[in-house]
C-alpha cells in the first residue's frame, strides 16, 4: 500500500522536529497543524503512530507533536470521529503519565 502524501509530509516534519532552533520548531508545529486541516483524522493517526514508534524521542520534541495534535483537535472537533478523538486523548494521557 502506498503511503499518502499527508502521511509522508507529516513524518518528514516530525523527523525534523528535533531541530534546536525555536523558530524552526514553531514552523514545524504550525505546519503540522495546517497539514491537519487537509485530513485531521489521518494526521492524528500519523502523529500517534510516530510517537509510539519513537519511544526515545525526548520530551520537548514529543510535546511539539502533541501540541500540534491538540491544535488539530480544537480546529476539527466536530468533524472527528469518536475513535480518533478517544485515541488522541488516550495517547495524551499516556504521555502525561510516562516515567522520565
């Protein structure tokens, strides 16, 4: 199965999220949020998969992805299926209770 353009672009952006420059991080956060406008459910799923696959990604960079997910959820709450919203909430809860 071919990976969608949204998924490829989101993954590339998340891979770049470890850049130390705050301006770059802000642009990545904004880009991920904007990408979520095209397909919010796919974007949330992609972010969740990325965080699960990159367990050792340091907290500040995990937070950047979670903030982007939050932005997508706030913008598209009415459009999201209950499954997507529940999965994102479970992921956020898991991230908040992670051991250091």
